[in-house]
């Protein structure tokens, strides 16, 4: 019995390591995509977030500060999202949040709240404030049956529109997005 218990705990620990972004402690891309439904339900929302000009943060303040920014960003978003959703780091400075049973208006309110929150986030680098902004693409599957990959493409188009529109904003797919 003890051997089985130890083995189960070891397997759970390995699963956790495989599914977690080691820097930020949030889920990683693999974990996030495994949690997505194959077919999106009506009024599911996806937010695709990208820290604006993150390369400049690394260049100006160093990679240690860049890591600190990523951790602070992930903590702030995680603490300010609905508990029923999923949040993960997809890679680099790109993050995503899946918000089940969230219509377009609610998703945009959540995204705009996060844009404001990150704009006020205080990250210190050797006594200097590191300015942060985020661009967020938002898409909802208002029509049930939309695939996860379709929703991701819509969200990516909205994120691109947010960046092209001046950054530090949220854009809903279909509203100034391709």
C-alpha cells in the first residue's frame, strides 16, 4: 500500500511539473489546451494577452527584471480572473484566459479591467519603476459548435488589432479586428 501511495504521489508531482510554467507557476500551453473543450459552448470567451514591448523591458532592465515582470503579471491576472476560468502562459510574454459562460460584454469588461490593472502594476528594478501595458484580444463563441482553433484564430486577430491600434487596449474580434 505504501509503495502504491508513493508512486501515485510521484506521478501527480510529475504531472504538475509537466503542466506548469516553471517561471510564473501558472499553467503552460500544454495544460491550457488540454483543458479546452473540443467544441466551444455558446458564450465561452477567450482572452489572448501579450505584454507590450516586452523585449524593451529585457533590453533596458535586464532578463532578471523581465522574469520579475512576467511573474508579477501572471500573479496579478490570476488574482483578478473569475475562478471558473483557466489561465496560462502560452510562451514568452503571451498568456491566455478561457472564460466559460462569459458573453462578449462580460469578456470585454474583464479584459478592460485587466488592461487598467496592468497599467497600474508596480514592478521595481533597482529603484526604477518598470512601466507595463498589455494588449488583449477577445473572442467569444456566441454560436455553439465553434472549434477551439477557430476561437484561438479569432482571438489572435483581435490581439493583432489591439497592437496595431496603439497597444494598451482590449479589442473584441469583429470590432476593429479581422
